[in-house]
């Protein structure tokens, strides 16, 4: 379609347009090659080739302009008809060069104006066209593990995701205006328990932060966790959440990079995460809720007071909150 439009345009409209876009794209490719090390030589070569083609087009336009001036001012155009000759044949009217150049500039201005005006008329594409992610369940359509039926009050990944994916979660995290990119829940079981211990989780990812909310129904009490496991983290601090024992911990996540089929690189240290671990109820019978937040972009993590406030809003919305 674009090629057809270019072919039917008059010379003095088509060539200025091609020169303009060739200059912009060629210079952009060369600049990108300088700033981006990846595929540097490919981008530089393409940019240089496009600039050379544009330079040739400029040379063609300049020669055409000079030739047009010679034809318009030459003696042949001022020749008088011979005496006795018949009426002179009507000369074909040449297109107005100035009008064509003006039309080309007007068309370029219209295109630039449309590009500038479109986001302001339709709204910012990243803000309006992106719909907030809704919760999806990895086990949708599948039966829950028997451990959930054997554990009274156990919440599923869907329950956790519904409670976590609040409309005000981004604002509570200190990033109002962001919308969830990913939201899902998973109803699984704890490893090495022969599928007898429910361990559900939910995750919501934003541009700045990712948050995870999980529930584990084992015999690990907050008192034991604080005494044995928490001291092995980078930083820990005891607290209370709605009267329940709780503890804050900080540690780095683990990252795995896949280099191809059947090959992985060793685990790498991931971003720092802050976790608030809360007892299932005030009596601390065993089992915990864990709220974790981290940032892939390196943003400063929310303070403990912020995390505490979010968890105090989430827990009462769970169907099995005690």
C-alpha cells in the first residue's frame, strides 16, 4: 500500500518526502548504533546505506531543479512562430514546481501533526489501552489437591490472588497510576510433603514492584521461625499484625538463566526482597502467611510500615481469615 502511494505521487512531492524520512531513519539508525552495543555494526551499516541512498536522491532533485530552470529560461521557450505558419500548437502546461514543493511540505506537516496529536486524542497507549491484569488460576479446571479438603480453612491460590489484586494496591505500594501486568494464583502443595501440606500462592506484577502472597499450612510456628530461620537472613525484625505474631526478613531472591535446551547456568543472586511472615492466627499454631515485595528495576523497597499496612488490609478479606 505504501509503495503504491509513493509511486503515484508527483516527483516534487515524492522525492522531498523520501529525502525527509530517509534522513530521519538513517540518522536514527546511526545514533542507535552508537548508543546500543547490541547489533551495532548491522544498525550502522543499514543507517549508512540509507543515508547514501538519501544523498543520491538529494543529488537527483538538485539536478532536476537546475534542468527545470534551464528549460524554463532557455531561448527555445521564447522562439517566435514563423510568418505564414499555422497557429502554434498549444503547449502542455507544466506543473507548478513551487506548488508541488508546498504540497510536499504540507503533507509532511500533516503527518507530523497526526503523529503528535494521536496520543493526545486517543490517550496514552501505555495508560489507556493496557487493561489491568485479572487473576488467572494455573490449575483452572483441575481438581484441587486432596490436601485442601483435609485442611480446614485452607485458602486457594484464587482466594489469595483475589485478595492481593486490589484496585488500590499500586497506590498502597507508593506507585499510583500503575496497573497490574500479571496476576495469577496457584493452588499447590509444599515440596517433600507427599502432597499432604497445602501451599497456595498469588503474584501481582507492576512496572516497579512485584508482590507475592502465599499461605503454607505446616507446623512451622512464628516463634520457631523467628528463633531458627530468621537469624539466617540479611535482616529480621519481630512485629505484630492484627494481634498475630509476625516477623520481617530481608534476603536476595535466586535467579536462573536458561541458555538453551537442556542447559542452564548456575543460580545467580537476584534482587533484594522484603518479606512479612504472619501466623495463621493469634495462637500461632503453625503455618504462615507470607507477603513478599521486590523490584527488578532496583527501586527502593517500600518501608516496613507500608508493607504492614498492606497486609493488615489484605488478611481480613480472605474467606478463611481467622
